[in-house]
C-alpha cells in the first residue's frame, strides 16, 4: 500500500526559525483519545508528520497499513 495522508491540523506559523506544534491545540481539535491512538501506533503502521507548504504548516497522519486506516476512519469519521 502506498502511504495515505490524513490532514489533522493546519496553521500559519509565527515568523521564527523553529516550527512549534501546539499540543494543547492538537488535543482541543482532535481530542486526547484520538491523539493518543495516533501516537501509540507502530511507526510502520502510522506516523504523525509535520509538513511545511509555503506559508502554512500542517500536521498529518501518514498511514502505511490499509487496515489501520480503515480503523481510524471508523473510529473518527468526520
């Protein structure tokens, strides 16, 4: 399976050399249960990735396992 990306959060970073993830904002937006589930997955199944595209940053979940992606969508369908 090719990796599948699920966009979780998008923001415009401050003018700084470093990009910081606001974990309180992630928990507020996704919920603690979803965040914990994503972080508990083995790295060969799913990883959280920080992407920078132009002026915006995104936190995405990359899935490398079709079954894990299906479970994710069943648990947190939007």
